[in-house]
C-alpha cells in the first residue's frame, strides 16, 4: 500500500508541474489551415513566440562634428585663438549642439593631425589654425622673407 500511495503522489505532483508549465505558455494561435471550420485543429498547434521589436535607425544630420570644425577653419574662425566653449557656442549659433566633452575630444583629434594647434592658458585650452609662439595664447607672427 505504501508504494501505491507513493506512486499516486508522484503522478499528482507531475500533473501539477505539467499544469503549471502549460499555464505559463503563451496562447496558441489558431491557424485555419490546420483545422476545420468549427475550430478543432487537425495539425500541429503554432505557438506565437514573443519577438524583439525591430530597432529604428538613428537619425543623423549627415554632418560630423569634425566636418563642422573643418568648416569653421575654412571660414577663418580659427585665425584667432578660441576656447573650446567659444567653439561650442559658435556651433550652437549654427544650430548644432554638442556636449563639451565631444567638442573637446574632436578638437584634440584635429590637434593630433596638426590641423589645429592648441595652447594652455591657465586651465583653458585655446585652439588656432597656426602654431602658437612661447607667449601664452599669442600666435607666431608670419615669418618675413629675407631681403
């Protein structure tokens, strides 16, 4: 009798686990091709699995920050020493907003490529399109040809 009781309990527990698993599944999708007109299915049941939403592509203006800084250079904006904040404000007046860290990073990239030159004045970096001399923030005078 003990074994019969044990077997009965095992079947009951298995049935409960199976019921829980069935209850947790998503609702099956009725496919008319798999059943007759009264809704009884003749074929396999198709379970609708959740799928990830497709991501929308990011909208970009098509103009990079480096490109905008190069445009400022061709407009002679860097003829005078400019701080990163002044550069950022100039871009803002043209309708382009960037974080200070983004502007600083791209200015550093252009400096490494020798497209711009920088000089530290206190805690501020000034950027210019020609090299600075030893005096803080003052650009080298153009060299005069020997007479």
